[in-house]
C-alpha cells in the first residue's frame, strides 16, 4: 500500500493526512512528516481541539518530550486507532493502532506572542510509525516535491 504526502511550499515540509479515533470519534489531523521525531505526537492545536484541554483525564507520560519549543507537558492516549490517508486517493488508507499516542501541550509554559507561535506547530508523525514502512521515497527534484511511503 502506498501513501503519498503533500508538500507545504510555505512551511517547507511534508504533510501526511490522517484521522485518529478517540473515544469512538474520528478527528482529521494533518501531521508533519518528521524523521527526527522518535514518536508520533499531537501538539497543542490538535491536542486542545481533540481533548478540549482536559488533559488531566489522560495518563501523564513518564518523561516530558522536548523539541523546538523546549520541554512540554506530555500525556499518553493509549491504543489509539490511526489512519494515514493517501493525499491523491482519499479512499486509500493505512490503519494501525498506536499503543501510545503522545499528547503534548506548551500552554503552561508560554504566553502572548510566544504562545501564538508555539500553538501553531503541527502534530508530528515520528519514527514509531515511519519504521513500519517498507520504503520511504522523497523526491525533491519533482515539482512539487514528492513523498511516498510504502507499507
């Protein structure tokens, strides 16, 4: 099965279309393809939209994740269904169950303009999912650049 990503010309990264199932409700999420991230994580914008800021209902992660925004409060949603969706054929989907989906928020650490910037960071698909692929091809010579993930 092949899943194609979309290149975001403004932000200069690939987006993977996806849906996640939380409490029997599906949510659309655009994930940034991030080979530097060890795990898949919902960041502030998606985390607040999906969990409504009720992070206390989730299990606190043993360690907070660290990234560009510094350390962040980190929670774990267990056994979450995830569908990766092919950008060129929305009927093509690769479904997996994540034992752990990390839910990350910076809202206690930033205010004002910093919060506006941090809260716009995209959720990320990390190596915990990417290592399930048989092959990943990035072609930067195409216009627009192409990302192909074969599962």
